[in-house]
C-alpha cells in the first residue's frame, strides 16, 4: 500500500492513450472567419492608414509610387504572404508640375481653381490668354465646325449626378476623356472642363485626358465644380460680351520611367489548380493621398486573402495583384497580362471603388456554373448583398481575366459619394468609414474562402464567359 501513490504518480507521467487526448480544434469555417473580420478586422485599416501616412500620394512612374510599392511589399511580407515581388515595367511618364492657375480677365475678373489633366501640355511660360467658348456637352463640341475654335479656349460642361452604381461616370466622363482632343482638333489653344465629380467643394477632380493621333496635346485642366458653376453664370449674364480667360500650367513629360506591379501569394495545397486572383491598384493621382482610390481596395483584398486562409492552407493559391500606373492608362494591368497570359487563373476579382458597403454580387458564370454562383450568393445574403442578372465584366486591373476569357466576379460597392472624392485633394483617410471597410473585408473573406477551396473548374471549359441566365 505504501507504494501505491508512487505507482499513481508514475502512471500519471505516462502519455495518455491517443483516444483519450483532446483532438485539435477544427479550423474556423468560412462563415466564422468572415464574422470575425466583420467585427474585428484591423488589417485593411492598417494598410490604408500606413500607406497614406508613410507614403502619401503615389503618382504613376515617380519615386513616390516606387516607395509605395516597397511599402506594400514590406506589409505583405509582414502578414505572411509568400512570393512577394515587384514586377517592373516601363512607361511614358507625365507629371503635373507646380503651376496651376486660371483667372477670368474680363468682364468679371477673378481667379478660378483648376488642376491640370493627365497627358495635357503646358502653356507657354507666363500663360496664355484667350476668349472662352462654352459647350454644354461633348456632343455640342463635336458639332462645332472645323477650325471654329482657332485661337480660343474651349470650356466643356456636363450634368453628372450621384448614383449608387457610379454609372454617371460613363455618362459625364467623355468631357475629360476625349474633350480636350476634340477641342484641339478644331483649333483650340486650350481646354477647361467642369470637373467630373459630384461634390460642391472647391477641389478640382483631375484625371487623364487624350488626344487623337496627329493632334498635338494642348493645355487642359479641370475647374472645381463651384468655379465651373460660376463661369457658367458669367456666360449667362455677359450679354454677348466675350469672356476672356488667362490660363497657366506647367506639366511635364519625363520620358520613360519605371513603374511596377506588386504581387504576393497565399500558396495553395494543389499547384495544379489555377489560382484565385484578387486585384487593386497601388498608384494614385498627386493631389490626394489615394485612400479611397485605391489604397482601400488593396487593404480590402489583401486583408481578406489573409483572413480567408489563416490557420488552414487553401486548396488553390490566392494571388494578390497591386497594379501600378492604373490611373494614367492601365499600364500595370496590361503589363501583368502580357507577362502572365499563358499562366491560367481560375477567377479574377478587383476592388477599386472606394470603401463603402458592398450591396450586390455578380459573376460571369451564373449560367455556366449556377451551383457555385448560387452558393456564393447565398453566403452573402447574411451581409445584405443581393445578386442580379447583370454579367460581371471586372475592373481595370484584371485585364488578364478578360484576355484569358475566364471567370470574373464583381462585388459592387455603394458609389453614392465616391465621385465626391474621386481624384481630388479630399481623397484622404478620414473619408473612410471603418465599419463599412470591415463589411467589405468580411464579404471578400467569404468569397475568397469559397473560391480558394473550390476543387471544380469555376468557369467550365467551352462555356462562354458572360453567358447570362435568369432565375
């Protein structure tokens, strides 16, 4: 009996039988991961806060964009991403210069607030002064006789209004996209436009413009919406008197410089399965910190990729693409597709419409792979996300998905206030609502979690992407 306690101690020291051991907890489900992201995510906010604080504006092809890529790579590595790289490409680089001035000389002399448009030319040193001719729409400008703007400045207006889906951007955008080129082809010395935006702050919205082949670039700038409205009031009360504008801007072309695409991966268990590609863009215009456009998108997709795969290696690789030089011509998206077109991806998704809540899910495989489409749609109902017959076409940074004619998903964000901030000095961190940002991350976590563990082909071979279908 005296030896019994020692025997008990010895038995206690022995390993417990395998059957008696507590089994390891199963990895969290996709639903649990998404719920945790909705309540607790700090990764996306940390990305946006960090890059806008430590780097700031990231004009394509410049040293600032290069610093942004280095910052993003360090962040990805710190979060455990593998195969992090900067894939460089060359681009023709335009920078805005430091002089951006406009003023009405007569009959109502006063300064106006203006920003140059990408790819526009500089004025002569000291500026240029000329009569302004007003066009209410691009179509009015198109109808102007050849040569009728010789020696004059064209002013182009529009009637853009806020919409949830951002569709008025396509309606009003031609004033910026092609207006300066049309005006120059008709002899205009320069062009000014009403900013393509929906706010009433004295913040011009910049963005790229273009000139047709054979038409030399001319100076072109965007007036803030209040200044554009003021100029239009001047036309209304000038009584036929000419309105004369003085314009001075000094943008420059730097020639060929280096931009690049940042990539990183969560490596899957089965390398034979094509990866899930989630994308955003790392560059911004010079006049804002690019929080909404598009640091938020990069934070959302990278945070969701991390949440969706934490603690359990996914079946498929999840690849994050932070494209460079999107704002000035989609150069990064084009370069990425050219470099990787022969490396199939399973599906492409992009976040590049701010950080407000996602309200709708669409795919281009609703008919071709109805079961998967409906499974994703059902999982997103809990977040108040609907689906529709609309066919997903993808964003600017997933050219590779369109080039490969593969699966595409659109997660539509509420754009009601997006064009208040787009391409303005107001595109800053304080405009991001943390709760809505977390909703984005939770939804992306859900979608990535489903896609990354889907063994079957997402868009079956021989099925046309974009084939529709109705419930």
